C-alpha cells in the first residue's frame, strides 16, 4: 500500500516548471541576449564607441551611488532631529519616573515596616523576658 502523501502531484509539478521557466530561465535568456547585443554593438562601433560607452556606464553607475548617499544623508538628518527632540523630552520624563519610583519605594518600605512591626515587637518582648528569667536563675 502506497502512502498517498509521498505521491507527486502532477499539477503542482507542472506549475512549478512553468514558474521556473518564467521567473528564472526566461529573464536569464533575455539578459544574456541584451548583454550579447550590447557587447557586439560596443565592439562593432570602434575604439571611440567603447570609450564613450565606458563614460556612459560610469555615469549610470554614479546615479545609484548618489541616490544611496542622499538617502543615507536624509536618514541621518531625520535620526538627528528625532534624537534632539528625544533629548528635550527625556529629562522631565525621567524626573517624573524617578519621583514615581521613589514614591513606590517609600510605600513599599512603609508596608514592609508595618507588616514586620508585630513580629519585631513579639521578638523584643520575648528576648527581654528571657533575659529577666535567665538573671533570676543565675542568682
């Protein structure tokens, strides 16, 4: 008895082959055709054409570098502006947070002191009674 899960689905495989052709093979073939055509045109044009093509290629390579540089500059300016606003906003807020934490700390210490006061009182009375009775035995 065959496991139905391991059987290949023909429709899925056909769809996959179709996608591989249109997403990988076809663009690769078109790119190679365009590159070959440009290479042939550069060689057939002579030396002056190759130099001009190199200059055009250098200019075309400079445009993305310029765009990335301007994008990085814009990002740095935006982050710098945000940091300046954060620096103006942060000190008053940290002071508020510090006051709130000090209030919580005081309340916690007061509650802890209130909760332990009966135990400390009981222990102190017990210790003083033990001292009194130990002195009498020693006499």
